[in-house]
């Protein structure tokens, strides 16, 4: 550890809570992020349409910034890799590959697929985007789309996507509820349905932008500001040729396919009503949900890693730093262990590198 490591890395590091994408990029966005998650930390957030809030990001397109200094998260990682990432991770380079988002859909997203890092269509500065979905809220009857409703050849799928009108019937709808968790690996065709709010951890190679290919967009047209305009608007570009080699419409079918993507957490219960739900790690990261009644305490130890924290509800004091609902924070390795005290009933999401070792105690 550098002798001049700053004292602020001994506590959770608060990050920009208003890292929102523009409506033109997310025209399907809703009002849940503004009205529910960001009220306490973003002025005039009420009734604002927000599709994506990038909570923890080293992506150059929408980087997180450290509130105390104004520098980007990646700049801080490059200055203090051992203190932030851990000595073990820093030995492999100053790479911070976790991207954490909140997503809220008032309307369905386009049908998408993510490539792997070696995809031949990727341009310089682009990479794959393995991701996961943790359902936070779902309106009655709301759900997501994963895979296809019936088996078909790629040729038949291509014809339906280009025809447009018949593509809707090919998608497999999955009703969801809060707490459902899915792994969206490269090659998985997917879309978030209207009325669903998600926490979305992703892996993005450091300094690069994750790539999404769009297979179909419900026949919609938008104006330049991202507002629906079926008369004079323009359709968003599709990437059918890039997408078709990645999907397997003969086998990615129905509930049998969806079952391969679902993940169930291991739940740990502690004294005082504290619970921790730990979802299975993928090769890149692991996701944990911590629920604390008002006044409860929980200590988190992170060995060989760091954490991306987001307070989903309530408020918590971590190593003396108050973190309100909707406020993201970096948990630097230098600051571990993390003693958390809930000032009200609180739920926290924490995402760490897959190789990090986590332990909890009350």
C-alpha cells in the first residue's frame, strides 16, 4: 500500500447518484428510479423519466465520479489500485470491471443479445457485456422476455424479424416478482418488459464500452429526443446480421431454457432479524442483498476484493459514512471490514468480484 494513500479511502467512497442516461438512449424509461430510489439524493428527481442510472461505472461513456474529488472512479482506481481493488487484484493490473445499473422500463425494451469479447463485429474500444438481472419491482402481470416461444431455424427467425409484425409471437414471456435473479450470458436473447425495475450487474472490460445488438424493437419509431412518434419518427437501428450467429432459436426455447438462467440465493440469517441473500457467482462477480431492521448491525469482511454498494431502501451508516437510499458507494479494500448500522429498515445490494471472499457477522 502506498504510504500516501488518502485517508478518504479508509471509508466508503460516495459516488455520483445522478449518472442517468438521456431519454434518447432509453426511450422506454419510467419514473420509478426518480420517484422511489433517488428522491433523497437527487434534487427535483420526482416525476423524471429515467431508463438507466449507472451506479458504479468505469465505462468511458457514463463514468461514475467521486463526490468528494470530482475525479472518475477509473482515475481513482488507476492512482490507488492496491487500496481500492486489493493488493491481489492490483497485481493483475488496475482493472475495475464491475458495472452496476438501475433500470426501469415503462415500456418493453428491444429484443437484444450481447456478444462475447471476441466477436468479429466489435469495433475498437468495444467488448462483450455479460450481465445479471435482479428484479426489484414488478407491476401486476409484468415480466421479461427470455429466449423463444417455439423452436425454429435461424432462417425462419430472420424472416420474422425482418417482417416485424410476426416477431412478437416468437418471444417467450416470463412473469417475474421481486427477488428473481437471472444470468444473461452472451448469446442469450432478452428483453425487459414494461412495469419491471431491475438491478443489473454487468462485467465491462476496463476502459471499454459493452456492446448490445438489437434484433427487434416492437416496430416503434421515435423523434430525436426519444419520444414515441409513429408518424414522423425514425426506427432505431437493428443488428440482425450481427445477432443471428449468436443465438440458437432451435434450443433457446420455453421454460426449459429459462431454468438454465435462473439462480437461487443462499440465505444467511443472523441475530436481530438481519438476513443476507448471496446469489451464486458467475465468472466475473457475485451479488449480495442485505436486509437490516432499524438499529441492526452487520459487519462485512471483503478479502481480496472491493465492493459496489447501492442502498435500495432505508439508510445505513458504514464505517461512519451515512449512505441514503439511492446513493451508490465504492467499498475500497483498504477500508474493510465494513461495520454497517441501519438507521431505519434498510436493504443494500453489494456486488464484488467473483474471486473476493466475503464473510458477515453481527
